[in-house]
């Protein structure tokens, strides 16, 4: 409780590391001193609906709505509108954003409504990636390995148990060979251990088939009894097929029987145990290896630190491992130094950074180009700095400086491709891709572009790019490409994800080349029950739960107990996990533990983020806890609007949450201030899903005020916008809003002796019903279009496989 008092005391702004929290006590807001627009009476506002096209819209609705606004009261009339008092005094009501007067809502609401169809996805020029030809890259793939590389041992051995097996392997009929082995196994005719070892070697390039063979014969033989070389191969196969249970069993044996540990096996072991959150096991293996081995290669430290950071986000663990490595006078790669420099600089303490810089100086690494690149890339994160970097010739200077090292030049160009993609400079990104001088560099940069297109749900651009690279440059098929297309489709159309996944799984099952067989374990989706199960998103399936420590929380219901247990293992919490735990906590004691955890990890949890503050506020309000500024929603909204540091880092979703809060508690004046901020900052929804969230938010906001003009314009925008991929959850939410407000509208009819309101309300509700029907029709049309798009993508993959197999023959 001492920690809690420290976090929420009145001296928080002095003692706490962050003085920018919304819960810092501020001067009480005088409710009567702020314009409070709780009435729809805006007699001084001209009704102008020409700012957005609404063809087909009945003019009687707009006209009648203008009249009803002059005569109707708000849905909830227990509050006094301060702006109404100003109107009566002849003063124009204005709102303010940080002291700046703003114009009437209709002057900027139209811009916010227009932003529904101007998402961050639609305004980016992705087609720049497809411009021009990729023919110049063909030379990179002419000498590359074939789709199924031949094994040196293929066809060189006899199999007395199955004499025909040697011929099948020589003819490269690997699937037929495995099928024959399985049939004879089922009939009780088994390969000898020696024959099995030889067959694993010959099938080894076919990772899925070789793993299936090991899995099959694990029922007959003790796979830990084979020689060390075969165990190493089986370790590689179990890892590549995500069978972490088999890996754990084999690795334990390998440590006991091996005289010296293969660094590549150690590297895989680190990844497996860290992927399954078994940090203590990975740490123990690393420490023991460093302390006992006379020499270890640089790549081992590099891979360990990167995997350790990805799993734990714990700078202390990485810093300790790095120092242990150096204490043995082992050599490090400069890129490993650069990785640690950036991590310690971003998240470490001043003492850690001082020691690190001293270490670099002692090893003459302080001015290494890799270290300088870290500082440069941090500077170039700003769009203006990156533009100046190119326009002022600094780019060419750095290319000249690094031209003596292919590795450094590749690192430089790869980091630049990340920056250009994040800022939407696709022409530059394409130029960097085209200038790749080796297949390895090209594939690394292509992976960056693929990940970016997946995250921005640009499936058509992704498929078009792969198609051009295949036809013009000779890019060969790989399992990551169909997985990327599936992942992008599922993210773009989560409402159809189950059907999309079924089609892709069927495609993989029917693929005779079997090169995609391992995808069957990974292409799965999980329903998001926050949307009534209407959405399903890709789930990361880890086939290793039996060796995961029991600290891993369930993905849909993380508890504070699980998070605290993971912290004890060195795994720092993420904001996402803590917010989920906060939502699921059942009593004030659990919530107090969460607050204590937040106070101990302010930097990792980014507790100044507005979205995080909103979740904290609602939970404190739920448990009726004392808070600086009180539990008033209005006070919280005022602090949120006034805190520009927090507001400028807010996402569009955070701002939508604030508008929903202002709607629920009828603080409409504050809602209009947020809309004004969205317009001034030219913010847009991130994607189609966010566009629908914004649409719902605005419909609710305007419906509750009976601002029917704006309400109708929002619905018209949604109907007309071809870039919004409708989902049933959104449509059902609109129906629920209509049901909610219809009851309140009908209650007002009795107060209208001339039945004027009834006429207007019925027109509005009829229009609303018609709109729902049109949206449902649009949704069904989109479903058919998505089905065709998926079929076309699978047809493209099929033709790609055929082309590559034909080239091999």
C-alpha cells in the first residue's frame, strides 16, 4: 500500500518518474465555466450539407431535421446548456483546444466525416513498389539452388528391407518413398536402425518428410539411442517443424552424450527455450557454455541476445549476458555491439550506458560505422530529416563511406528500407530492393517489404509484387509467400478469416509437391469474442506447450498471478498483457497489485499513453477508488484534452474512446473539442476496421444529440465508400444503436401535440432501416468479391509451383 500511496499521492508530480500522467492532481474544473453543449439548439449555425456528396438522399430528411432541431429538446434535459445561455446573450458559442478558439462544429465535423474513407492505408502510394521492371534481378536467381536441392547421398545406398526405395530416391520421388515406408511400417515391415539413419540423411533437405519419418519411427525405436550426428539432424528437424517436445527430449540426451557442443545446436536451443518462455533454462545453458567452452563463435552471442530481448524485453538480462561474454575475452561482432548500444541507450540505466561506452572505447569500437549508424537512424526517424538526408546528398556520402564493406552497406540499405517503408516512401524502398547485389541481400529486403504489406493489409499489392518478381526476375516459390498472403488476407478480412483459412489449408493438403506441408500447423485463426466472434485473427500456434513453463498465461485471460510469475523469471510485462489483466481483475486487491506493477515498470509499460490511462481510469472508477481530480468523467476528459504531450502520442482509437466517453456522459462540448483536434492534426483511421469504429462512434455521438444531418452524412459516407470492408459486427452495432434511441425518440412523440416530431422521426428511422439493408447487401457483395480474390491468389500460387517444377526438369 505504500507503493500505491506513492503512485497516487498529491506529490506524484514531484516523486514519480513521469509527471505527465492524467491522474496528476489538477485544479478542479469549474463545470459552469466551460461551454457545455448538451443541447442541439444551435440557432446561429447555418445548415449546410454540401460539403459531402449524398446522392440519393431524400431532401425531406435534411429539411425536416433542420426544423426539428429548432423545436426539440435534447434526449436528456436535466442539464443546462451553457452555450444556450451564450446564444441568448448574442454571443457566438466557441469551444477551445488549449486556449485556442475554434469555430462551430459543422465547420470541421465534415472533415472528420470525410476522414472515414481516408485511412492511412488508402493514402499511401503502394503502387510505387510495382513501377518499372525487375528484369535486372534475374541474374541473382540464375545460379540459385533448385526448388528441391539434391542430396549428395541420394540413391547411393541399398535398402534391403524395401529394395525399391533406392530407385525412388534416385528418381527424386521423395513423397512416394515416404508413402511406401509408411505403408510397410503399418504392415509390420520395419527399416533397420542403420537404414533409418541413412534415409533420414537422404530425406533431410525435405524437412517435413524427414520429420514425419522420425515421428513415425519414434514409435518403434528410442530416437535418443542413435549416434550424435543423427541426433543433431533430428534436433534440426524437430525445430524446423516446431515439435519442441521432441527437441527437449533429444537436446537433453545430446548434452549428456556429446563431448563438445555444436554452437549451431546451442543457438537453436536458445531460441526454442526462449520461444516457450523457459528463460531460466536458456540462461543456464548460455552461462554454462560461456564458462566452460574455451572458445565460442560471435554469432552465438548475437542470436542469444536478440532472442532474449524479443522474449523478455529485459535490458538487465541482456546486459549481464553481454558482460559475461566479454569477461571471457570472447570476440563480438560490431553489429552485436550496435544492437546492445541501441537497447541500453533506449532502456538501460545511466550506469549501464556509461560502462557500455567505456567498453566500446577500450576496444576501439566507439566510432565503428555500426555504432554511428545507430545514431544516424535515430535521427532519420523524423520525416523531415530523412528527406533532407536524400536531398542534400548525405545518402550518397554514406554509400561511399561504406562501399568498402558489403556487409556494412547491406546493413545501411536494409535499415533505410525500414525507414522508407514506415514513412511511405515506396519509390525509395523499391530502388533499394532493385539495387540488391546478392540473392541473400535481396531476400532480406523483400522480407521487410512483405512484412510491411501484411501489416498494412495490402494483399493485392503483395500478390502483384510477388507475381512480377516471379515472372520478371525468376523468384522461386517458398513457403513464406503463401503464408504471407494468407496472413494478409485474414488481417484484411477478419470477418471472413475462417473461410479463407479453410481454402488455404485445403490448397496445402492438395499440393503434391508437399513444400507447404508445415504450414498446416501455423495457418490457424482464433475468434475475437469482443466482437461477438464476428472476427478471427491469425493465432501463433506453438507445438511445445508441454515444455513451456506453467507461467505462460492464457492468451484470452492473462492474470496478475501469471504476469508476476513471468516477471520473476525475467520476462518484463507488456502494456497489452497488463491491460488485459486489468480488464479481467475481479477485486480491488488484484487491481492494487497491477498498479504496483505499473509503478515498477513505467518505461516498459509506457504508462503515459492515453489508451493506458483510459483503462486505468475506468478500473479505478469501477472499484470506486479515490483518485486525484475525483472520479468525474468530465474532469478526466478535460485533463486528457489539456495534456498535449499525452494527446499528441494518442492513436485514433484512443481519441475514439474519448468521444465515446463524452457521448455516454453527454459532455458533448468536450467531444467536439476532440473532433476539432482530429481535424487540426489531420488524423485518419489506421485501417478499414478503424474507419468502421470511427463511423460507429460518430453515429452514436450524433444520434444521442439528435444531430440528424451529421448522422445521415456519416451513414452516406459508409455506404458510398468502396474502401471500407464491412463486417457483420459493425452492422449489428448500428442496429443496436437504432433500437436504443428509437425508444427515446418515441417517448418524445407524446409531448408533440402537432405530431411534427413523429413525422420527422419516422422518416429518419425508415431511412436508417433502408441504410442497414443496403449495408447488408454491400456486405454480401464484398463476401463474393473476397471469395474470388482468394481463389485468384491460390490459382497464382498453383501456377507458380508448376512453373518452378517445370524449370527443374
